[in-house]
């Protein structure tokens, strides 16, 4: 452990950052492709959600490891930030899923 932090806390932070960055990166990548449209960026929704859940799992593990550690101190800021980023990533994935569902519903209604 470095500086009172554990690997699970840093992993949670990395997974949370990846979760938050997945959807904007997928949307940005569609701008440079002729074969893929903006709707195809929806395939990144499960990836962002899985990374968000993984971030929350690692943050919980980091908090538990911190609780049973002999070098008990204050709260682990890295694990807390990873948890917050995981929640934000899950909320972004849920919002993208709702947006994709509404788009599909409007497309279906427009063809009838």
C-alpha cells in the first residue's frame, strides 16, 4: 500500500474514469467513420455500465480493506472518488439507454 491507499481504491478510480469516458469516446469516434452512425455508439452502453459496476465493487472492497487495516486513518479519498465516478458512469449509461429507447420508439412510430 502506498500512502495509506490500497490497489482496490486506485482500481476503482481507474474503472470509474473509464466508465465516464466510454460513452463520449464512442460518440466522438462515430464522427470519423462513414460506416458507423451515432446510433451505433449505443453498443458502448453496456461497457460503460459494466465499468461503473466494477468501479463500485472495487470501491466497496477498498473501504472494507481500509476498515480492517492496522494503519487506520481518515477516509480513503481515492475510493470515494472512484465510487462517485462509478455512479456518474452508471447514470450516463442509463441516460444513454433511455435516449436510445426514445429514439427507437420515435423511429418506430414514424414508420407506421
